[in-house]
């Protein structure tokens, strides 16, 4: 890799030097593009196409296609040219003038006239630049322009002989000089690292990447619209906290100088949102960044976006209905269909989601019935027998979870609610009245991934204090992801929280699913990357 880089270096450096000189010449001539502060854009490229096609339909709609039957090659060519010229004359007699702007991605200079391709937010558009139309001096300047320069172009729309809708420039303005050389291609596995580090170049070179992030924005907008339709209120809660609770994860720690206090970055949104349910807000949600001090892989990034919502007077059954309806809504509005494809596999979000208890899933995929296993010792003996690693502090509940991860997750491709988790792994969840070893919780699995986590929320302050005490004990025994007693949260529960259903979704994983993206880094504009050393930059 190193040799290749040094081989290319002088060439790129030379090109950069040439671009710097061009900029200096422009500045010396009083044409500094960086002094321009704004440009009047009337249309984007997609609108230019649409209005021209509509105009064409209006003026040429009933005009028959040229008939070249029985003509030799020369005559046919002449007939096509004559037809084109007549069409142009009709269209040019009532021109549509537009002004658009963007980055030049391609340029072909041919003597007195040139073509270039301009990319804006909505796509690309060809522009025809002729010396006669824009003037000798402007044309000479244009010929010296570089790929990557940003132009404003005013002119009228026309269709070229080859059928491409283009803009005939009457005035062009250099709005920004590109002093860096864009790569020839920015694709391929070898470049993924650079694509993530220089997302701005990735967005310029790869239109499908831009499409993914446009979709991401739409997904978040549709989640808000869906929850708004169900009378949820969007709120914001602290990012810096003294006690990072609500999930099993290691927090990032930092220091607050003004208060001389160590604080943590939040790992979830849960405990503050529940305080708001106590306060009587009834239906609240937050879409926010959370931070977990863990490794990076295809599905995990240390900072990611979580959506959590809480609804008073309902339970995990209510949350299942909400989840199924929301996923269906997102597929319909963002993908246009409830049948989506991920990595070649069709996933049907239109059918009712399957419901399966965690123990029944293990029975189905591992052939073990944990309902018949009574003690921690029996569970551990079973884990040893199956070669499943566990820690000494683990209980039957932890072992059930390990069995589920080992045998079941890989089979859960179509949407499946896994319900009724062990108490041991669910410190904030209500027990099932019919079986106090289990809790009213579900996780939705799609494509083998856990897509969300939901509970009938624990609202008994005495039970909650005991669960926190167990978590504190787990922390003492070496569990770095254990939660800690949160006295203010316990005080809120003591004031009184109604029966409540709550849910947490990882937005990034949801975006991966709906955009068919292979890795979480593909749906984060700026994923966490190890800082490059000076030599490698």
C-alpha cells in the first residue's frame, strides 16, 4: 500500500500545485471565487428534467415520431436531423430559463463548445457551454476549470440530439475552486476505510451512499410522524449523568471542571424518561445519541442513536402492537413495500409477527426445556454438557440467555417477538404474575438481529431497590456492565409511577435493515475511527 501511495503522490501534488496557480491567476484578475457569498438557485436537477418533460408534452405531445421507413442510411440521418431541428425550433421558441448550481464531475472540451456534468443534491445534469453564448473571456476561464469546481449555471433547457435533457448555458459563475483532486473511483473494499474517514468525498463520488443517508433522515422523520399520530411528546434528557443506568453497558467517563465532579455519558434514555411518566406526561419519547464504551464491529459503534418511548397505562402487549405497526409503517412509507430484501433474503413485515417465549425458542432450536430445570446448578451442568462458556456468578437466568444466543438468534430471520425473559437479566422489568422467575419483556428479532427491547416497566420501588442491590453485587463481582442503585430514580418510583409500557430501538440497526446496508458504519455519516498516525494520513 505504501509504495503505491508514494508512486501517486508527486502526480497529485503536481495537480494541486497547478490548481493553486489557477486560483492565484483568478484572484490576480479580480475573479476570486471565494469572494462570492451567494447564488440564486431556481431549480434542482430533478425539477429541471420534470418541467422540461411536461413542457415537451404540452408543445410536442401529438407530434408523431420521425418515419424513416424505406429511406437509405443517409436519407434517414437527414430526416432524423430535420425532425430534431424542427422540435428544437418549437421548444426554443418558448424557452424555460433556469439557474442551478453544483459540482462539476465531468468535462469535455471541443473547440468552441463544451459539455460538462454538474451534480447537485438531487442528481446530475449536463450543461452545454459554448463560447458564442457565454463570451470569449468566460469560455477561456471555463476551459481552465477543474473537475470538482463548483459552478452556478444560468440558461435554458433543451434536449440534445442523443436525447439527453441539458441546460444551454448563457452565463456561468465559478462559485468555489476545488484545490484537492477527487479520486478517480471511490468504490471497492480497499477504500472503505477512506470512505468512512472522508465521508464528504464518499458522498460526492457515490450517489447510492447519499441515497442511504437521505433514507435515514426519512426513517427518523416517519418515526416522529408515527408517534405524533399516537399523541407522544418528544422530549430531551441529559447526556452527562452521574449514574449511567438503563442498560447493561460500560459507560464513558469524563470530568466536569466547574463542579469538580466525575460524570458519565449516558448509555440509555430510560431512567429520565420514566421520571417524566411519574411527572404525568403519559406518552414520551426521545431520539438521542447514547454512548457505550465497547468494541466496534459491523453492528456496534460506541456512539449510536437510540429511540426510547414510554406509555402510561399499557404493558408489553401494547408495546408489541405499537412495534409491529411502526415497522410496517416505516417499510411502507420509506421502502414503498412491506416486503423488503436484506442481503438477498426477503423479509415480510406485512404478515403478523411471530410470538415465541424465550424458553419455547430454546426448546425449538436447542431441544432443551428450561421450564423443567429448577436450580442454577442444573443449568450450569447443562451448559458444560453443551460446551457453553459461563461465569461462576451466573444464575439459571443468565444460562438461559446464553443458550438463546447460542442456538436461537441465528434462526430468527422473519420478524419474531421473543418474550418472557429470565428475571436475572431484566433488572427494570415487571415480573410475570403467573411465573415470578420470568418478566414481561420482549425483544424483536429480524434477520437474526435484536431490533428492539421492550418491557412492562417495573413500577414497584421496593422490588426495584432489591434489583439494584443485586446489580451492585454483580458489579462488585466483576460485572463491568452492571447497573448501580439510582436513589433519585427510586425516589421517583416512590412518588408513584402508573403501569407503563416502554421500548428502546437502535435507530442505526433499523436503518441498516431498511437500506440493505451491510455494516453500521454504512449508515453513520461519521463512524468512530481510530485516529491515523501522521505517517499514514
